[in-house]
């Protein structure tokens, strides 16, 4: 990692005319070895579920934990992305089947939304007091607020959902790419982590700790 830092520093210095040549340009940087992604434990998830006390936060949690949606993707969802009649929802351009839990939480939120802001012109699915009088989406800060400080943040829940898919259906990167729209490198990382976790003996903790994944 020190080579990467030095390379960035010398690149900046050369760009600003402080040096004439970058002495790190010929140094090879080895491939970064990612730690094995670790699943959340039930207590961590339970605490986040308990923290979701409103129709909006319960739906937000489901989008992350069930559909592996990013915070910005959740904030950007439009009413037209929800197709209750055909049991589908569209997240970041990808059509996904609508499970029973998410459907129930959607209906609860839509009823709350209708009663709370009956005359809003905002077509985003998730709105609040600030955005109900506008047409802009809610902020990432508002979307993630309820899970802030929890071990199972929205990002950790999203990662856990994708890892769970790899553990349940087998470490197949092609399957993961198809289900979640992951790029090849990210799908391989989830598949590799799942493979190592599945090979770990019961009671023996796999190496590494969870890190942010795509």
C-alpha cells in the first residue's frame, strides 16, 4: 500500500512541476488480496430490524437486505418502478421479482405516503417532509439514517445479501452477475469468499474480516 501512496504523491508533484520524473513509475504493485467477506450474525440483523420503526425505514431495510440495493439506488426509486400488478420492481434499470415481504412493506408505505402527503407531486417512491413539496429525491443521509451506528448498516446488509446468494446457490459468479448486475471482478470476489466459507470447518472462523464490496 505504501507504493500506491508514494506513486500518488509523486504523480501530484510531477503534475505541479515540482519534479521532472516519477521515480515510482517502474515499480510494480502486486494485486491486492481482499479479505474473505463475512456474513452478518443474526443478532446484528435483529438489531437493525428493531431500529426500523417506521413504514419508510422498514421498506428501506428490505430494499437493502432482500434486493441488495445501494443507498443511492433506493433514494432514486420512482413510483413507476413498482409494478404491484405483475409482482415486479425495477432497481437501477434491472427488473426483479417482488417477494411477499417487500410487497407488504410497499403497500404499508404507499398507504402511509398517501395519507401523509395526499397532494404531493413528487414521483419518487420515498419522500419526506422536505421533499414532499419538491420533485427531488430524498438524500442518502436520510435514507441511511435509521441504520447509522448499527453493525448491520444498509451497506453491510447489501453485501450480506449478495454473499448469502453465493452461499445458498453456490459460488457461481455468472449467477451472481445475473441476479445483481455485478461486474466480473466483484462477482468473482463474492464467489471466492463463499467458496472459502463453505470450505471452512464448523466452528473454525475463516480468515479475514468483512470489507466493503461492490
